[in-house]
C-alpha cells in the first residue's frame, strides 16, 4: 500500500520543506502519516497502521516552529538576515507567509484520471475525491489516493509447491493455472474493510476454483467446459468478496492452463494418438475396399463383355454359315444333279490340286487283287521323293 | 529570559497538554482507552475524542477484515481415505475489550494462533463426520458453513467475529498422488487400447465386406456371362437347324465337301487313291464317256 510506504517525513530535514514534496503528494500529509507510523505510544496496536497522531504532529510542528524562528541561518524559511533574538516584523511576515504557503501546498493535491482519493475528516471517512485538483485542509482532513481503474492480476497455481494440482470430483488430478484480473470498484470499502486485499483475493480465488473443480469431472474440464467453469468461478469469487464488502471487482478470469498433470500427460497424448490411429486404420481399410471393389467391378464388366462378344461371334458365324448354305441350297434345288456334280468336282479339284497324290491302279499290278501291294509301299520314301521333286 | 520566551514556553506547554488530551481514531481502527492498564472506554466510531492527558493512553486495533490461512491439515473422513485440507478464515475484531482481555498485549498474532487452533479443531470435527465424496462435491459449501458457524461461536470468546471460513484445498496426501496418477494412466491406456482395437475392428470389417462384395460381383458376372454364352450356343444351334434342316442329305454332301477341303489342306498331306475313284471316271474312259 502506498499509504504506509510514505514514511519519509520531510519534517526531519530543516530546509527540505518545499523540496520534500517531490512525490507529488503533500509533504505535510506524508509527514503526518509517517509520524503516526512511528508513534511510540502505539506499540500495542497490533500491526502498526498509519495513523495521524496529533501528539506527533504537534511535536514536529514545534520543532519546525523553532527552526523557523530560531534556525534561520539553516536556510529553512528562506528568510533574510534577521537575528534569532531580534525577531523583526518582516521576519514574522515572511514566516507566516511561508507557513501559509506550506499549508496550501499540503492541502491541495491532484488525482490522476485513473485514480480516486478517499478523504478522512479527523480519521473518519468523509468523501471520495474525483480526478482533478482536490482540497483537503491539513491536518483536519487526510487523504489516500488509489489507482481504481488499474487492472491488477493475481496468478494462481503457478510456481507453488503443488504446482496448481487440483482434485476433481471423479478423483482425478488436474493441473490448473489461472489469472484473476481485478480492480477497485469502491475505494472507500477497499481501504476500510480488508486488511490484506491481495492475499484475500488470491485465497478466495483458489478456494472458489477448487470448489468448482472439486465438483466437476475431469473430461469436461479438459474439453469444453472451461468457459463455463471460468464464469462460475468468477461469479463465486465476486460473490465471496462482496460478502466481505471488499470494494473489489473481478474483471475477468483467464485460464492459462488446464491440463492433466505432467506425470500422466503422456498417457493422455497417447489417447489422442490412438484416436488418430483408429482413423488411420479405418481409412486404410476404406482404401483397400475401394481398390478391391473397383477391381471386382472391372472384372465383372470384363466377363460380361466377353460373354456378349462370344454371343455376337457365335450367332454371327452361325448366321453367316447358314446363309451361305441356304444360298447354295437354293441354287442346288434348281438343278440338283448338275450342281451336285459341279460342287463335287470343284472341291476335288481344289483338294487334289494341293496334296501329294499317289494313284495306284489295282489292275496294273497284275492280277490277283491289287490290294496286296499297298502294305509294301515305302510310304516314307515316297514322301521324301515327293518333297525333293518340289 | 525575556517575557516573550516565557510566553512562548507557556503556550507550547498548553498546546502540548491539549494535544495529549485529544486523540483520533481512524476509519480503519477501533480505540481502547487505558488508564494504567485498566480499560476505561472503547471508541468504536472513527473521529476525534478526548482523554485525560498522560494518565490515559490509547491503544488502537485494526477494524478491518483480517486473513488467516491455516497450515495444511490431514483429515480422515468417514470412509478412512485421508485428505489434505487447507482452510482459511476471514475475521475481524468485534469486541475490543474482550479481545484485549483474551490476548493481552499479544495482539493479532496471538489471536491468530488461537483462531487457527479453533479452525483446525472444527475442520477436523466437521470433515471427519462425512465421507470424502461429500467433501469433493457440491456439499462442500454447506460443510464450510458448518465450520464457519462453529468457529463463530468459539471465536466470540476471544472477541473475534469470524466472517467466513472456506476450504481452500481438499487434496489427496502426497503419498496417494502416485497411486492416483497410475490409475489415471491406466484409464487412459484402456481408452487408447479400446480406441485402437475399435479401429482394427472397423478396418477388418470393411476389408471383409469388400472381399465378400468383390467375390459376389465377380461370380454374378461369371454366372451372367455363362448364361449369355449358353444362349448364344442355343441360338447358333437353332440357326443351323433351321438352315440345314431343309435338306439333310444335301447338307451331308455339302458339309463333307467342305470338310475334305479343310482337312486336306496343307503341304504334308499325301493321298493314295485308286483310279477307280469316281473322280477319275473320265480319266480311264477312252470313249470319253462313262459306262
């Protein structure tokens, strides 16, 4: 909290009153806060919270007064050459002016566009200051400036002992890292109700996430329900923080990781590979089936076409031969004897014209039955001589 | 010492006294006015107040909600499965006097220790009376409320108001993690094997169906082609029968002539014939006429 960081009391430095306000905040206010922090009589108050302490303020004021009145030589008030004893009119005026200037400087403060301030009147909440120049008359009114629109983020599940391992409803373990982004919706509540907002947000976020994960099953978290879970968790965090009146608004919740733990991730990946394998096997089988079926269809077509070809061939040949016969027969019926003779002779002519012929006259062999000659004919010799003659 | 110095010293003294007589309690605090250790008054509302200077002093307590995160705690639910539970509480000081009396000058850190013990006790009691499935379910909220309600009553004794108790973690102990991982792994393996086996099954089925369809297709085609061939042969026979049936005797003559011509074709046929053959009728007839 910037509030408690501001312990550099400019009061300590005698001449640093004006220069001490270089952090843009009223040095008086800062000194006041710091004084409260170091308040000796506050030792039992648990954690030392910044408290404006009148005792301290006054003590410091007295020191300052001494410096202004007596320690002129130290360059504090920026006055002239008045001696410590002879406090002249001019010195008083200058001192008063300087005091007034310091007071004005301490009482006005600026609030940047992304900020809001909370003003406390004598320690109790009075108003919220909007961006711009604001007036908080010191020391009655003190103020705190908060960057309300700035988005703060809490990473949960990263870099811790258990590495964000969570137990799901079906007793599986899942590794979840997520980020909660928040800002301040009500600066006064934010300031006054939670001692440790950041730690509270972290604890509440983790609790909410574990609660939701603890009643979900593993598979839906891994697959598609992340958006639903994020929404549910966000709602739960907001609801819990609202019961604390925390003035915190959860802007969004980002899942950085929702994976199976490192130890088993290989097995999860293998399931994905198995799904791929399954597809591969099915595709290969489909390819095989396509090939086989195409071949079978081709073979079928081939067989059918061959059969049709045979049919055409056989029928055509038969038709042709039959026609030829019919044609010859028709002629034959007109002159049967002559045609018959002619056909015979023409055929014999062609047949005998092409073959080697041996004509044996049975009568010329001399007497009793020429048939006795035939077995003795040197048929092979005859053939050879026949070939030689050609 | 001039008069002025005396005057200034006097004014400063008065101022010092006045300043010691007032005190401010911040919006975030509650004040307790003590007189020699005895509680004189409580200032709940923020703002300016008065006290007797020097004799009384003010102790301020934080009025905001404090956080308390307990150490991880092993609990044994009804079904004897151990769980590591990590709870946290939000609380604030509600009764400053009681708080002061209870923790003395120890302040918040001592209160925290005592509240932590209360919380651990209640967590153990509440979670020990249900089964682990209940803790890992939507009932967790009601368990958290039970712990909170019990803690509220106990914490009242030390002047604290428990705003909320939540279970942050409810995990398996470190030793059981390995077993859980193995179970998860085995489940995935089962899934992967099932997936692959189903792939094989489907592939085999597709292949077998393809083979069957292929055989069916080819055999059907074979059948149809044989039918077609048979029809063709029949048609041929019919054509021949129709044509040759007109004169079987002439067909025999005509077909024989063609058969002679076909079969006696070629160079290596040798025919031994007798001149008595009809073909030579006129070869021997010197009259040029056959008797």
